[in-house]
């Protein structure tokens, strides 16, 4: 993540002094408007709409795309729980799809999970690792499905030269504290579809009807909710956007240096990448879950087994597994054409892969030499047996 500091602090001062903190009511050159046009230009997309969170961005994108009761939305078994919760918020149900060894949604399993009720796919670019977008877009075209990219964890990464999030029908980004662009809380929707943008803008702002947007793409009025961001977020976003490219460059340098040490000196195996020239999320895969656990145990700093960050593994998504929603009569599962399977048997391959894979922190804010040192330390004793767990060696 890009650090938040003095420059953000200086950027919010004039906004506070102006007293114009709300989304609308400021000038056309407001910080949020400026960010949206700069972001669109930098990401090569027609429309950007800043919202209050990545979760809100996903929900607004699904609502804008007209997804609702009776619809099935394909989501990967490995993601932040928000990806699975978003379809429920618009009355649709999430259908779990296996990931493959790239840690992203498996196109072959997408094909197996498609039913006549499937309306959309949400591929998730997890932990700065990008999805197999060519295969996903081809499947979507063949089966007339919408693609809403969840690029919350990969803001700024590219797939074959295009920014992830801008390839599907719509994309969702998060700008929360742990993401590549960090303003504490925030998000954005991007799309090249004028209608979808107009509907997302109405959905994210119940007051849209009174704003006099002149470019409403002839989209009929719909009542929305309120997912608006403030100009304080806008001012910080403008600073953070400038930090994004240099930060990704630092991440990429450390990725390359560490990957080289881990593979050539340590004989470790990296996960496959769908765009190797642009990969920034560093993961190693082992043959057995014991090896992965062993590697993570030996390297407490900077390494964790992916399965152990359990909140991203579907078998830990309690409210989803229980298929409970805010009100019993407002339950998308009652409107679905068939029962959903969220049991451990639903995606066994994903669980196996997550238990055999470790994520290595790329530490983009640390010096390159330090990250090289960390990588060398990780492989130094790798392959040697761990010291036996004897508490009193004198007795043997
Ligand atoms: C962070 C995240 C979200 C949601 O973002 P918030 O801004 O926290 O609401 C959605 N999907 C993924 C994959 C995420 O990592």
C-alpha cells in the first residue's frame, strides 16, 4: 500500500478551509471530479465513479447491471467475503467457483458452474495477482454473461497491457487502508458503458434525480441509496493516485529480486501468473500442505500460508454459509432456482491449493537490499529438517 503522510495532510487542508466537503455542491473542479477524470485517463476507461467502499462499488455495479432475484453470480472460493455478499445485496445468489494454482478463478470450473440462471461472473484479482481475463471474457461472450471485475486487491495492475478492472463490463476498486491506493475507506466503479455508469451514479446517490446530470444516457430514473464519498477522500485520492505507479514499480522490483533468489537458490516453485511481465503478488506453492506449513512456520516474518488468512477462504464465511439474510422474506436463496452448495465439498481443489501455497510479503516500503536479505534468509535452511521437538535432550 502507498503510505499516507504529509502530502495527503496538506491536500485536505484547503478542502476543509473551503467548507465544501460534500460530494455535490462544490465546483466542477472539485477534488473528486478531478480524481475521476484523472483516474479515467490513467486507466484508459470512459467513466469512473468514486464511492464509499469497494463493497459498495461491487453492489452498485451489480445493481447498475440489472442483476437481481433469481440470478446466479459466479464468484471464486478464495476472495474477501464482500465479493460473495455483494450479489446477495441485490437479491441474487453467489455460486462458488474453484480457483486454480494461479489463486484466481478457474475458467474450466466457470464452464462447469454455468446454469440457465447464471447472469454474471465476478473474477477477483487477488493479492496483486491477475486473472486469466482472455479465457474469462471468451466464456462470457459465448454464454452471454456480464463480467464485473473485482480489482479491489490489484488497483493499477495490468493484464496484457490493460488495467485490470477496465476489461470486463464494469470493474470495482477498493481504496481502504490495505489496498494499493489507501485513503482509509473508499472505492470506485469503472465502466465504458454509458447506461451502466448512469445507473451506478443514480444507485450510489439517492439525490441524483435533483443533480441535473445532463449526460444520463436516457437511463430511466431509479431510486438508489447513498454510497457517496466526501471531498476529503477526493483530496487524498489525488495524492495517492500520483504515488500508485512508483509504488507498483517498487513492488515489481522487489518481486523480481525475491523471486529470483527463492527459485534459483532455494529451488522453490512460484505460482503461475497470467501476465508474468506484470506480476507483483509473490506466492510459492508446495507439493504438500505440511511443507507449506513448515515454510510459513520457519519464516514468521513476511510469510504466511494462504489458507491461514482464513477470512479469504469460503469455508470461513459464516453468514454466507448459513444462507441467512437481513430479513427472512428478503432472502435471495428463496428466489433462487435451486439450492446452493457451500459445503467443504463444493470447492475441494481450492482448499487443497490454499493449504499448499504461501504468500510472501513484497515489502515495497522497505529497501530492496533488505527484501533480498529476507528472501535469502527464507531459503537458507529450507530443506533441512526442523530441530526435533525435544524438551529435554539430556534424557535421550
Ligand atoms: C477489500 C476488498 C473488497 C471490499 O473493499 P472495501 O473497500 O473494504 O469494502 C472487495 N473485494 C476484495 C477482493 C477485497 O480485497
